[in-house]
């Protein structure tokens, strides 16, 4: 039995090919155990021991755990994983009273160069495969047990829409094989319009979140450079088509930065932009990163910002910050250099 792709890159047909000498039911048995059972081959006690050992070798894991940190009284866990070729990514698991959410990466690094984001400051290394994305969810699911992961957010390292096909195949596996509802999956983008158009045509009812951060083209050009290619007018058209076609609620993410995008003018511009789209605004107090020294807005200003938007008929909430102490909060994931070096030497 020769090694194939990594464990979560293969589909049931490829597993059937791998197990061609076995009874036909074995392929579905193994596939279901890997995905819905979250089991490794050596835990599949309904298989012969020699077959379990062969599968461990033939279906290797893609991610090497390099570091693990826990905070928030054990309710937030961050992993740094090493990848083939020496790159590194990070994944975050967050447990709440009513849900368990995993935040996954889709790229090692990111080419979008958003000024306040640690991943963007680090630059782009490579795309992740479908298996590397899915494996993050499986590992988080094993950690969360006996609770089950209920929500998956594509808000980790990288721009999901810039790795569209592997990302969406991962969504299909997460939904169809692991069993997480597509309505509990959120895909975040800085505003890659072609990707939003593809998502609009996809039958899976996933959620869309746009990292907006400014409703003024000049200012957004500085904060989110991709705005120069897909300016706010073009982005609004794509979002409008998405809402009309899917009847799903659109979300805008807004990292509040002191004196940069938290002014009264910003409130009015955002309200005028979000209201026609019936978008929900998630306000995120800016989390600190080494490459962006401007501080986040004060708690008082955050509350004023949220209240003013709600008064202008834009539903706005503050996202609870998790994992800031271990650089696991929004915008902080970067797979630190020390971890990357460790991966390179392995």
C-alpha cells in the first residue's frame, strides 16, 4: 500500500482505490471514521490490526503540531502547525456556552497586505490544500470532545477567496462528511469581488463576512490595499447580488482604530453603505500587532460607535475578543518567526 495524498485530501473514491484488495464496504467505513468519527486509522478497532497500520502509513497527517497555547480559562486554544516545505499556520478553537467555533487558515501568510493585520504584515508563503484546511477542523473537533464543533469561520491566516477551489472543497467536506451545517460556516474576505460572485452561484448556504474597515475609498485604499482593484462601489454591487440571490444576511467586519476609522464621519459613511445592503456590522476593537502601532479605540468610543450605527438603523454589535493574550485574536495570527524557524529545522 503506497502513500497517497495526506489523510484529508483523499475522497471516498480514492480511499476505495487504496483499499482495492479489501471488501467494497471498507472504503466507506474508513471514510466515515476519518470524518464523522474524527478517528485516526489506528483507532479504527473495527479494522484488522495490519490494515490499521498500513493506513497510518498510507494516509499521513499534513499538519505537525509545533506549539499549543491555552487561555480564557481553557476556553480558547491556539495551535501553530508546521506544513510540508517549512511554512506554518495557526488555528484557533473557541468554546462558548452555546457553541464551539474553530477559526481556520486557508493560506500560509497572506498577500492582501492589510496594514493592521499580523498575517498581512508577514506576507504570503503558499496556498493550503483542501486536506490541510479540513485537518484543522478535525483536530479542533478532537480537542473539543465530548462537545462537537458547531461553527467554522474562515477567518484565520490568508484570504479564503484567493484560494477558492480548495477552500470550497474543504467546505463541502466539512458539511457533507463531518456533518457541520453549511449555515454555520462563515467565509470572510477583504473584498475579492470575483470570489464573492462565485460564492453567490454556489448552492451551499454559507455565510459571507466582508472585512470592510472603511466605507471611504481613499481611507480603505490605505487600510485594505485590495480596495484599489475592487473599490467600494464594485464591492457593494457584488454584495447586493449575493444578498438578493442567497437571501443570507451579509456581515461587515470593522476593526475600530483610534482616530483612523472611528470618527462621526466614519459612522455616517458606514451607515450609508451598510443600510441598503441590510448588512450586520461586527465591530472589533483593534487587537495589537507588532507591525501596526496605532492603538484601538477606547471602550467608550466603541460603545458610542455602536450606539450611533444602531440609531441609524444599522444592526451593529461588538464582537467579544478571545485569545488576545496568546495572539489568537482577530488580526493577530501570524505563525511567529520562532515557530517558523523551528519548522524549517525539522
